[in-house]
């Protein structure tokens, strides 16, 4: 159940990032590698 929660949170985070990119809003020093490290 905890793993499912982590995956759902990761998807929500990535969706938010995609929506920001579509609007031309980019986060400085954003890295998918950082997300992966946090999930491990």
C-alpha cells in the first residue's frame, strides 16, 4: 500500500511539472534524477 502511495505521489508531481512546462514555467535546477533518488 505504501508503494502505491509513492507511485501516485510521483505521478501527481510529474503531472504538475508537465502542466507547468506547457505554460512555459520551468523550475530552476529541476531534475528527473532528483525525483528518482527521492523515490528510492
